[in-house]
C-alpha cells in the first residue's frame, strides 16, 4: 500500500478555496510528493475505469523523462489558426499566475504541467476522424507520475472553487491513494486481434506523387513537398492502448513514445524526431530527414548506412531541414551550434540522417514561440514552408490532425519538450488509422516513395500486431 502524508495538500486546498473566493474564479492547487518505485505505464493503466479518454503518456528517448497523467484538472484549447501558439501561451501564463504550487523539488516535468498538441494545419477542414481534437488542445492532469533519473514524483492538481469545502480534500486524498495502490498491483488489459488491413487510396496517392513531381519539374520556388497517406486497421475487439505503449517502449527505445487521449480517442506514436526541447535557457532541436532501411546483418546495415551518407537526394533533403532550423534558432537564440555534417540515427526498422542542433535562448523566448517558429520543418511540410503547406492542403487527400504535428509538454517553470508526431496513429475503439509520409522532390519516383512510407508504418504496425516478427 502507498501512503502519502496529506497535511500539505489539505492546507493548500484550504488556501485555494480562500483565493478562489477572493478572485471570484477557480484556482489551481498543485502539490508534489516524492514516492517509491512505480511504473508510469502501470499508473497510466490504473486510470482506465475512472479516466479513460482523459490520460496521457510520454517517454523521451532512453527514458530520460517518463510522464503519465490521469484526469483533467483543467483544459486549454483553441479552434483557430489566428495566433494559436500565442493564445495557448497566454492562457497558460494566466492560469499559472493564480495557482498555488507546493513543490520543494527543482526537477523539470513536475508540478503544474500541460500536455497536448497542435494540429498540423488548422486551415485544412477537419474531418470526423479528428473531431475529438481541436486545433490546439492541452490537458492539465488531475494526477501525474513523473520519473526522472530514477526518482519518482507524484503531482496532484486540484481546481478549487469558492463553493468547495474540506470535503474536497477527503475526496481527492482517497481517490489518489486508490489509484496508487491499483498502479502497484497492475491489471489485465483488453484482448483483441487484427482482422483486416486497408490501404486508403493507394493508387490515388501514387498518382498525386506523379502529378506533384511534374509541378516541381516545371520550375518555380517550390523545392519539396511532404505527402502522407493512411493505413486503416480493423480489430475484433477494443484496442488496448496500454499494450501498444508497452510494445512501443520495448521496441522503440531511442524514440519518443507518447499517447494523448481525448473524449475516448487515443493518439499514439513512437517518434524518433524531437521538434524542440527547452530546459532553462538551453534549447535543443533535431534535423532529421533522409532515410534508408536497416540491414539484415551488421555488414549490410553498415553498407546501407554508408549509402545513405553519400546519397545526393537524401543529403539535399537533409540540408533543407538543417538550413531552416538554423535560421529559426538564430532568430530566437543568443548562440547556435549545429555540426557541419550529418550522422546516422539507427532505430529499429529504419536509419535516418541526423544532425543535432543546440542554442541558448534569448531572454524572452518561450518554448511555444520556438514551437511556432519551427513547425513544420521541411522534413514534414516542405520548402518553402508556406508554399509547401498550401500544396499539401490542395493535393493531399487526408486530414493529418495531430500526425506530423507538435505533441508534448510544458511545465510551470517554462521547461518542456515537443516531438514531431510521426510514426503514429489514431485509435478509435476497434479501429486504428496509421499515417506515414515522405518528401517529394523533382526527381522522386512514386513507387519508391510508396515503399518508403510502407517502411515508416512498421513501428506502429509491429506494436499493433500487423507485422510478423
């Protein structure tokens, strides 16, 4: 049994009720406790009955930071393209300003934190597939477990109103203890099997690539456009997101593994690509573009990697991304460091050209300003940015929603991290829609690009049981 001394939380809730009466609006009370060893994925699973559709999970590469959130203490959202990054930033600052935070630890990713994402293109008409996710949607969890360098922290976030009394503390305390004890015991998940895989508009997609190549060869400022396609999977029962996350954690150790639920739907993925991280004033991003399969042997794998490092088309695509990220960081940072040549990032099914990028942020640069400036990179949109996104909007027969978009977290100290949500899918009951894209340039071949997207489906297909190991 897990027991937490509740004195501080009780006092905080009483203060929160008093402040809510003074301000005439709800006030967040956030309390952080250090707890014993706990698996965040089991904590995520423990909220299935009470908080299904209101959970999130995040694991950074190498499990440097793992976070699991249950429930929604508060929600921030925007359904507009008109300054959505700035609006969410202001909503968050205003929300935190009134809060009472009881946190004696200096770690990032604890205390008040919002988790969510921004749609890839808010100007693209939203389809029924993505009806549960706004153009910008973030949840502040009711309960959150954070694991950092082996230390486990529990954050409790409670919204206090002027109508609340001491009974709120009693309710929260018992609810929290029950969740923690359930997380330690673990629970059985849903069992379902894959029955059918459907290619959505494969022939049309290839033709679109051919048409786009013709456009690119006609000259003009457009250099590259990323086109994505969808694969739909059907199961004989409800898909268990906990099992998918468990497999992704095991199989994609060097990737960001994430899940973000909204009103019953679940967006899940294992992305190798960081968009941006901010810890204090230190900023990190990643230039990731250009790919080739892994080899069946060490010799073949090295041969393929060397081929990628010398391939003119892939190196050119990669340089587009490097140049754009350099420009974005030079605008927002005091100093920037980016190596001259790419290296290989080898993940389970594929290897990429990778160049890390670092900087020291200017004094007033926020994480969401960086996200705004960097999204979308040429690796997921194209080049030039605005023209490429317009072309995607025109030619791509797909509502990307959160696919290839910024997904991540921001804490109350301004620290946070966003990944580019590739290698991902949307889970809805007994169906899953998977997404993958590739960069189309003037010398692209439609059949080759189709095969490349097939390779990029593999991480999610494998986790869902659609690839024989």
